[in-house]
C-alpha cells in the first residue's frame, strides 16, 4: 500500500513532499548570544516542496518570546517569512504554531525554555496556506455548525437574562477559550477523522453553551452531537488538554458532554 493512500486528507503538508533542507541565513556579526531557529517554509503555489530554513537571532537584541524572534527575522533578515499574529498577549489565538514539537502560542512561548535550536512548524493537521499559516476554514466551519451563540425559546425579558454567581461560575474553564485550535491540531482523532469528528476546541465550545443557564437549546444541541463521529471519536487520549496554552481542559469538557448524553437517556 502506498503511504499516501492512508495519509489523512488534512494532515497539513502536501503528502507528496518531504521537508527538504533549506537556506541557511547569515549569522549576525559580532553577536555573542545567538539562538538558532529552524523554520518551516512552504508556498504551495510555487510548485516547490517544503523546506526548513535556518536563521540566527541575536538574543541580546530580541524580545523574550518566540513571536519576538519571528518578527525580528521578518523585519531584519527575511521579509518573505509568513505567519499570523495580532495581540501579542495570548488573547487572539492567531499565533498558534508548533514549536519544539508542541502546539502553543508563539507570543507566550519563551525562547529560553526551548533547548537547542528552535524548530517551528505550522499547526499540525491543517492545510498550509503559506509557511506558518494554516488554513482553518474547516475548523471554523465546524465551529459555526454548533451554532455557538445563546439560543432562547422563552419571550425576551424586559432586561438582561441574569445569572447567579454560581451559574456564572459554571462557565469558568470554558469561556476563556480563544479558539487558537492548538488542541484540535494536536488531536490524533481529528487528524484521522477531522472531516466528521468535531475536535476538542469545538466540543469545548459546545459544552460551554450547554452549561450556560441562559441557553434554552440543550435538546437540539445534544441531538446535533448524537452521532458516531462528531463526539464519540474522542478516545480520551488528552493530547488536547496537554497542549492548551490557556490551561483549559477540553478533554474534561468532552467527558462531561458524554455524561449529558447518557443522562438524558435515563
Ligand atoms: S481527549 Fe479526545 S479530543 Fe482530546 S486529544 Fe484525545 S481524542 Fe482528541
Ligand atoms: S481549548 Fe485551549 S487549545 Fe483549544 S482552542 Fe481553546 S484555548 Fe486553544
Ligand atoms: S498574537 Fe494573539 S495570541 Fe499570540
């Protein structure tokens, strides 16, 4: 069997192309505190296979985070390097990528915590648009499919729909999700069945709506997830929880979702 026949459709990189050694960019002259970065470069439109370029960054003239180094490389060494970022504070989720083998946010990953050369790849298991920019169209379509807004059937009250402190506290650990998709990109079940399995980020969001006291659509939300793939392809491997840069526990949210499914059947 050809290995390309069993590579999932969304593993990310072109299945016919291996990552080749790339360009080695010059070391900064006179620098004494230099860090080496190996960065994945790929432009699907070029017809060229992916490559790993090597850059050297003077840490005495660079901020402490991996995102600082990427910005410095783009500004001062190689303006063609492409990556997403926005807030630089760990709240927008744009800079999610794979660093030293782990999905995380580049703006909250300290360079000093990574031993040796820093290996940087795009978030795994998504098609690559260019370099470190993954195509998240499918992940966001899955998010849209769970209708991630509060739904009500009772008449609108004269004022806001209030929550008690205890009801509000039930959202803790879920409302903080920034939809970076580090967890989904790191989930083996999503690598293989991402076309039908919703993945940990979307399932955490589904649970967040279900536990919100203001939402009145629990039945239809659970009906939507009652499917052999959408929810039940989670095998509780918990890669998702290990790789969440916000310290959330999508694996627990999925377990709670499965409990809600069982409870409504009894
Ligand atoms: S616990 Fe479930 S969602 Fe999380 S990584 Fe494992 S299979 Fe994926
Ligand atoms: S649960 Fe964590 S890793 Fe997953 S999308 Fe939300 S913030 Fe990112
Ligand atoms: S730039 Fe917004 S989370 Fe990193």
